[in-house]
C-alpha cells in the first residue's frame, strides 16, 4: 500500500510540475477548415473560427500548417504587430513560446487556386519515380501522362524536379527544348501554357563512351572502370559502348599520380579516388594527369642532435634519419611536399631560411613548416641551450591545488614540488608561465613582493625571470612574515656564508631579514677545517651531511654564529672508550674508542656525558 501511495504522489508532483511551467497561446484563425497545428509531433485541428486557447509548455513551439490547396497569408503576433511567417514558405509557420504567456497570434489563410494565375502541362512517363514541388514546397501530385498544374508566377516558381530514387531521371524538356540538370535534378521556371516533359525511364539503346588522354601518364592513373559494378577492360576501345542508364565508375591511383584536369563532356569535375556518372548519351572522359615527382631538397644544418626533421605532418611521426652536420640531400614527394623542423629538448633553433630569401617562423606546435619544391635549399641554424642562470620557485603545498603548472616560452613543462624548486634557465626560456587551478588561494611573490596576475582576479602569471630571482607560490594559505636577526661574532663574519632561499647570499648581518614562514636559512663555514657553532634562539643547530647548519623559519628568530665548538669538544686519539649517542639520544656506538668514533659521519654526538664533534 505504501508503494502505491508513493507512485500516486510522484504522479501528482509531475502533473503539478508540468502545470507550473505551462503557458497558453491564443491562436485566432479565419477558417478552422483551412489550417491545423502540430505540437510535440502530433497534429491537432482548431476547434473554432476565431480564438483557440492552446496550453503548451514554456519554451516549446507549435507549427501552424495549411491544408492541401491552402496558403497562409500572414501570422500576426499581437504584442508586436509583426508577421512571424518565413518569407519562403506559405504553407507553415513556426511559433516559439518563450515567456509569452497569453500571447495572441492571428492567422489569415486563403485558397491557393485564388492566386494561381497560370497553369502548365507536366507530362511524365513514370510518376512513381518523379518528385515535383513548387517553389514554396507544395507538392505536385502526378499521374502517368499529362498533368495540368496550376501555379502562381510570383510565388511558386521555379519547379523543383527530382528523382524519388537515387538513380537520376533520364531527361527533362521545356517546350521540346532539352534542359540541363542542376546536379541530380532540374529547376524549371514555366510560363502560362508551357509544357514540361519528364522522361524518368532510360531508353533501351547503347551509348558511346570514349576516354581521351593528355599523355601516357594520364592513361596510367586509371586503375579500373566498372559498368553497373562489373569491371570492364575494353573501355579504351574505339567502339566501346554501354547501355543507356548504366552507372559507369572510373577509379584513379591518386596515391602516385596527380589529376591535373578531368572533364566529362567538356565540363571539369573534381576527382578524389573515383568518379561515377549515369550514362544518358554519348559520353567523353578527358584525363590529364602526371606521376608525382620526387623533389631533391638540400638541407644544411648546424648539428643533427639539435633538431628533428619530419616528413609531412608531425603527427605522422615519420622522421628523416641519418642526418649529418652540414649538407643533407632529402627526397620529398610532390604529393606531401612539406617538411617540419623542430628543436629537440635542450636545444634551440636560431633561424630557418631558404635560397628563395624566405625566413620561416614557428607554428602553434613550435615547428618550422617548409613547403618544398625541386632544388630548394634550406638552412637551419641551431644550438644547444646552456642554462647558466638560476631561479628558485618555492611552493607551500602543491597538493592544495587541483592543477598547477610552470612552463617555459616553448611550452615545455617544469614539474613543481612542495618546497624549494631550484630551476636552471637561459634567457631564451623567457617568458615563463606559472599558474594553478582549484586551490584555496593563489598568491605569487617575487623577493617577498606580491606579483600581479596576468589579469585581475586570475591565477595565471606571465613572468620574465632574471638570474637569482626567488618566487614563492602560496596555494594553501597566506604567508606569515617573521623577523630574522643575526648575531655573528666579528671574527666569524668573514669565515662563514649565510644563504637564504638556496641562492640569496646574506652579507649584512646588522640588518633584520624579513622572511616568510618556511624560508630556508643555511650557515656554512667557508673552510671545511673551520669549526663554528650555530644557535637559533639559543638552541644549537646540528651540522648537516653537507657540512652546513640549516633551519626553516617558523617564528621570529635570532641566529648566533661563533668560531669554535662553544663547549663541544673534539674526540682525541687517546680518549677513553664509551657509548656514543646522537643528539636525539639514540646510541650509535657501544664501548667505542677514538678510532671508531672518528669513523662516524660528521656531526655532533654525546660521549661520556660530553658533546663531541666529528668532522
């Protein structure tokens, strides 16, 4: 029972939903017997002469249609006074209901015979194969023999005469004058009293078919000729004939040959791989073709490792191999006469020129496209990219963005990871693009200064980078700024190097450094034999495997640097044995002597309750 109630409720809701979106159109017709309307593919009769209220869904449409032998004169929209009928149709009108609830359309109609001021005779041998329509798309119902057809000389010509089936009609005459077809049909404009004769069926007779060739190569392009699907081999005979109405098809080898001109009865035709036509009389084919040439092209290059040369389009991935520095002789087919030249990864192309004084530019794929001709000489100047400059890009959290990217000017991508990305580059890599999508924020800073995106409110940056620049991209949260001060003993100032953000050297220890949270600070002795002690906020730092002291800024920080071990002793050769622990309290050696202690990696350890340093 509960299921039945649910079904009823769903039905009621669907009805209410339709009703909520339903609107009305009022159609006023002058004669309900002359017109009808179509809505959602169903035909409906009008109930009244005058107003008829029709309920339709919002944003739907109806068609007003004239019955056979009736024309629409006008369909006037009341609110605008405009006639909404199309200028080329007098038999139907499309009405779109947008937000026009209650709109009225007035339909005026009349008998077509009232305006048909002329008539002609249409004689047809087989009406089942023929379609005739007046210009306004009204269909002419035909029978075999003579048919009297009335029409308006202003609104219903020309007549469109077409075959019902795919096979074309044989011939059409107007007042005994044969008419030329327009494609597969005829457009005939009769006058009052004219006679149109349509012969759909082909006569039972043979027709001569001839093939004329410009030269021997023109004959070689034809691979096969068929008549009604059956191959024939005697098509070059002087007396070659086919049954009138037969379909003759000519096949061409357009892989190795180019069609320069192909004519049928003196009229040029387009040819791809074949051409077909129904024979209605004497038919002459003219063929002018030549075999594709192979162009000899000289390609001079700086270094073959710098570039890739493609035969034709890059996507075909057909590559010229065996190239050498200096001159290379290429064979380029006439029917695919382009080569595409692309710089390899880590290389660049300075110029591509030819002996016709052409200078080439790259396309959207960064390829130089050269259309070749016989004897063309192409010169490519190239080089290997030396990325001798460095930029640092710091990202707080790459996982905070649905997509992030960095690319060079040649659209090659650079993978960004969380934290520091040290990127070598050259001037040719500029401009760079950096951006991100679907992240809580996207803020980019250069040397702690906010960078404006390429457009207001955007998350895309176009950047010209210089050696030593530091960019910081925040995708998860706004950065916090902290103050870092340095307390470097006078005798230590010249003995150490302090580096921020991997590449920025800090030389003035009296100034306060403003640094974003996460900024890496590294302190290292200039000489490996120089011993220093580094503390941050009075907490000693542990020397790293690289021999430097490193920390990431997470608060206001004071960095102190002094020469010596500041109470940390070195292990002597005659030191007593004992257990050795790292600064985390983990034992790394048991009952160790001086020799085994000195074999430990460089760093600070605790032995017999004292800190020791191993260099």
